[in-house]
């Protein structure tokens, strides 16, 4: 009887934790939508105010890593130069970044789609910026 009670209690605690996780993810998605609405037109690209934001840096680093996997290049991410974001079913990031291969540093434009609540990212494009 005691084991059944403990199992029931464990089940209730796990269900509560799962419910809180759903609530937190919904709150994060709502905050992202509110930020997008405050910064520009929903559906359109808006400038990223803080290009040093850890999330933006994480997306840029992902773009370089994914490009390396697909192309066989050995680029090393350096920094984000500028960026825009677009709220869709997730967020599109259009970033101008610098990356080096050996001692040569070049600028690239990367577009990546991020859907944080599903833990999914996709590199849409990655091209050199020609001056």
C-alpha cells in the first residue's frame, strides 16, 4: 500500500513538472512575440538591437558550424556584425558575421531558422558578402 502511495505521489509530481514546463515554454514564446511586435512589424524583418546577445551569438555559431558540416570548410566564427530577425513559426535570423579560415577573415551573410520550443534549427543560406 505504501509503495502504491509513493508511486501515485511520484506520478502527480511528474505531471505537475510537465505542466510547468508547458507553461514556461508558452511564456517564452509569448515574450518573443511581444518583443517582435514592439520592435517592428510581425512577419517582417526587424533590426536586432543587441548583436552581442548570447542567443544571437549562439545562432551565428550554429550557422558557421552547420556550413562547415555541409561544405567541408573549416571556418571559425569570430563575431556578429549586424543582424535582423523575423518572427514566423519560430524566428528567422539574418546575420552578417565574420569568420576566419586560417589567417584570412571574411564576412558572410547567414540566414538561420530557430524554433526553440522544439529544439530545432536550420541553416537556410550562408554566402560570402562581397564588398
